[in-house]
């Protein structure tokens, strides 16, 4: 009798352990399935956001072509997208694309612009005057051909004392990122803080002249012009909020007597080189996938001068959450 009870107890223990192991296996399988499903959905969303961004880039190229073919259509709704950095949005069944086009001519060419323009720009993004002197003089020393440093600048003697040491280039910049090698330029100054833009948003290597195109220039670039005041820069931006500036006469009508000291540094109208920033997102409040490209329309077909995918999304989408 005891033997039967002992065997029954053993059988019960075996069944209990078997059920426990089976439950562990079931929960493990369920968890693995949940993880794989989540990973698949994440991959699907990431792929969809990338395709949305690529679609936004292609849409921008079409809009630029339309500007060349018919820049002033009679129907206001048929007007192509602007090229002064005004954000655009279009919705699809699979998500949203945010896109903006900025003419490179509305930025400051880091290789061509005079010292006074560079200094005013650095101050306009909030850099302290003493630090601005160091940055601007060091930029000038970096791109000039000699090894004599300016009052606040730096040449081989300074860069050779760093760890690791390196030499001054003494030639034109070949990339915006190269500015990080220049004395005084930090990641925050170049790329901004997420809440505020940095130098990279307002400088270029692809301007078609040493003059600033006021048709596309943002507020910070306008403030780099000699004689420009914050109040007048705001007035220009307000004007451009409702219509484009297509000729210098229109700009002169806005700034009045301030036009004379800045006239030698400016131009107006459309250019041929543009930066396109496209963001694709499945949900409006999600960061999404970004693409940034610099495109030249000088030839019969668009040619890419710069292309980055993925691209770290700048502050403009966060600042324009209500883009229509």
C-alpha cells in the first residue's frame, strides 16, 4: 500500500514538474514571439519612414523643376514650393513627409565671405563677442595660404600643441564638418543645441557668388549684413512670410535707408544650388527618418553635390510642429 502511495506521489511530482516546464516553454515562446513581432513592426515603420523621406526628396525636385518652368502661375494654388526654407508638409496613407528647400545662395559661403560677414553671423547665433573674435580669426587663418596667425587666430603653433596634434590647412574648406578642427568651434556652435540652430544651418560651400541672396536668406544671415538691425531683419522675414522677394528693388523698399551699406553684399532671385531636407514619419509626434541633400540644377539633370541618409533631424521640424 505504501509502495502504491509512494509511486502515486512520485507520478504527481513528475506531472507537476512537466506542467511547470511546459508553462515556462509556453511563456518563453510567447515572449519571443512578442519581441520578434515588435522588431518586425519597428523595421516596417523604419522602412516606411525612409521611403516617405525619399518621396519628399523627389517631390522637392519636382517643385524645383516647376519653378523653372512656370515660376509665376496664375493660379495661386499651383505655385511651386518656395526656396527660402519655408517648411512644407504632405500626408499619405502611410505617414507624413516634412520637406523644406533652401537656396544655397541665401547662405554664407565659408570660403568666399568677408570677415565682417562671418563675424556678424557668429554673433547672430548667440556666440559671445570674445569667442566670436577667436572663431572668425581662426577661420581666416585656416583658409589663408600663410602661417601667420591673426590677433585672435591660430596656426600650426596652436594646433601642434593639441593632443593629437595637426597642422593648419591653409586652404579652402572642403566640408562643413571641417570647421570642428578650427580653434573655438564646438559641436554646439556648429550644429546647434536642438533648441537653437548652429553655424551649419547658415553656411555653405556651394554658393554661386560671394554675395548673399536676400530672397532666400534666413534671419541670422540677414543679421550678418552691414547696417542690418534685428527689427529690420524681423520686418524682412515678416514680408517673406506672405510673399517672395524676387528683386533687390523689393528688398530696398523694405529696408529703406539701410540698403546702402549692405548693397555691395547682396543679390536676389533664384539660384541653381539647393539644400533639400526631408523627414518621413509614421506619426506626427515621432522624430522620423531624415535625408539631407545638396542638389545642383545647373545642368539638364539634377546632380547631387552632397547626400546624407540617414540625417540627424534638425530643430526646424520641432519648431514647426504645426506645419500645414
